[in-house]
């Protein structure tokens, strides 16, 4: 990797850490520059604006992370009921990247930026739509293989899974405690078992 590419990646990772812990709008370019120890010129060489950097964070950090932990496990699913549960359980209880007190980075950016910035809205919508579509396909495949009831409406289940995940992440953030996750996962398992 070239020095310039390495600098760009460092800026994105450090900026993401600040934004995840503090929020997008309260994180300044000066703070990002101080944390990354790059010059202002180096920052602006890679990103014309803070928003351009924010979109790059979505595309280059959040998207690969979502692919690895949210989408690929479901694309490879042999048993969607078990794999939906295992995915959400891992994301809530075991993923070292996601912290209870800070919530879901995609959810946070959606709440903070979607009302104000169409570019953020589109980039975030693409991520979430891909996750939703992956869940729908896994449900339909499960129905074809007799693992999920035929009368189950795949889109409803996908929306339930997404909204449940985001909602419980917010409860966890409010309480800064993952005990709410344990209660949620018990109910989530019962819900999934009712799809059989």
C-alpha cells in the first residue's frame, strides 16, 4: 500500500472511531486531524469536505464490515432460523467492533444524517437494503427447502429483524448495559421458532 493510501485509510479509521463514539456532527475536522496527526493539507488532499470523508467511511469501512458480519453469514445460510439468531446474537453479544454504549454505527448515522444529507441517505439506504434483501432471499430459500412455513411473508420478517436489531441497540445504548440484549434474544428466538 502506498504512503498516500495508508494515510487515507488512517484518516478514515480514526475519523470513524471519533464519529462512532461522539457522533458525526459533533466531530470536527480539526479533531480528526489532531487524532490522525496528519496535516490539514494531507486531510484535504484526500477529502474535499467532511461529508466526502463521511461517505467514504460508509463505503470503505461500514460496507465491508456489514458484508462480513451481516450479509455473508446469511448468504451462506443452510438453516436461516438458526443463522438469523446466531448472527444477531453475535452482533449484540460478541462482536468486538460494536460497543453497547455507542449503539449501531449505521443506525446512528441514519438517525443523525439522513434528515440533512441526501448522499448519506442514499449510501446508508443501499447498505440496509442489501441486508434486507439478503434476509428475504434466505427466507424464500428456507421456504423452498421446507425449513420455514410457506405462509410466512419474507419482507415482513426481514423488516422485523432489522427494526428489532436497531431498536434493541438503542435500548442498550440508553442503558449502557447488554442485559436488555439477553431478554431480547430470548424473545427473538421464540419469534424465529414460530416461523417453522
